[in-house]
């Protein structure tokens, strides 16, 4: 009975450790479709080249977990707080840098740009902003 438990544990560990997408991109779990990530697919295929069973397991786990798919275009990762982290290029200060980082134009008539001096001021303005 001990040997069966060890074998089951070993198979489980091999299955998860051979699945490259599951290791490299756990944030992608749950995706069911999309474009394939060539890097993950190549690493899984490398498992097929050297060892057939781990390669098959790697593909099976990555497809079943959804980690072999690239995230949809334009989808940002959200943190558990619901805030997105956006990195700005320090060589592009001001409006140009903000527009490039956010991928939007701040020149639209529906956009209001203002300077905030603290996190508390930002929180107050967001709370007072109309929803929708």
C-alpha cells in the first residue's frame, strides 16, 4: 500500500512539474481558448522529444489548466485589490508617458486630467466620481 501511495505522489508531481505553462504562468489558469503560447508549446514538445510520457502529460496538463494559451489582447492582470499596476517609462515624462503606458489618448473631450498630490486625494476623487 505504501508503494502505491509513493507511486501516485510521484506521478502527480511529475505531471505538474513537466507542465511548463503551469509552472511559468499560473496566472493563466482557467483559460479555455485563445492563441497558443509558442514558448510553452515548444517546452512541452521538448518533453516529447526526450521522454514521450512526460511530454504527453505536459501538454495534457497545460491544455486542461489553460496555461498554454496567451492571455487575450488588452487584458491586464488585476491584483487581489482590484488595482492594476502600470509601469511608466521614465524617459517619457508627463502626458506622453501616461498615454503610452495606458494605451489611450488624454485629449478626448470626455477625459478630465488633474494633478493629485496624495493617495488620499486620489481615493476621495475616485469615490466621488460617477459610476458607469
